[in-house]
C-alpha cells in the first residue's frame, strides 16, 4: 500500500530564506538542491515540524504538497506512542509527506478552530486542501494505508 505513496515523483521544498516553494524531482532531494529564486540551499524536514497559530497557515494550508497534522498532548499516552511512528514517517517519507505537530496544551485556540476534543487527532492535507481526519492512534501500516487511500494519485 505504501508503494503508491513512495512513487510520488515530485517533492516540494519551501526556501527558508525567500519562502519560495520549489518543486523538484524526488530523486534530486539528496543532491543538495538550491532555491530557484535566491539559490539558498534547500532541505526537507526529516523530523516532524512543530507548528503554532502563528505559522500554521504557512506550514500547512499554503504548503503545496502532502501534510499530516498531528494534534497531540504531552500528557496523552496514545500520543506519546504515536510520536515515534510519526518520526519514522517523517524520515522515511521526507520530500513526499510533511509531518506537522500541534501541542494542544499550548495551542488551545488552534485546537478550538478545528474542534479537537480528543487527542491524538490527525488531519491530512494535500495542496492546502483538507482531505481527511483520523481520530485516535493506529499502527504504522494502517496509518500509511489511510494516507494512501486519501491521497489517491497525487
């Protein structure tokens, strides 16, 4: 199931300097790409990105690729068990799937905006469009299957 996700041929990288979005062939991600606008070296996050109300729009809604948002709490046992799975996915799917984490204990306004009443709660985006929601924690294979089933041929 995860084969379809790994066959996505384009990678989106936002320049840390000029904020331009760069689209690259997936095989070029390890070749030290540079921004097409300002020539700053680009790197795709290989760990989950922490987001807040301040940067949520830039990290998620205006990002052109696939993003998995994890609403979590440091006091939630299921969240803490899901965290290593998301770290693995961020590493394995770097350039294909961006993982964003929102700590609801610090971001209650953002959690309220999405009516998050329990954690963990996952939201999948593609090209800034909300594709699907998944309340609760699931095993890695099930999570990958869920992601692939909603991304389709993207």
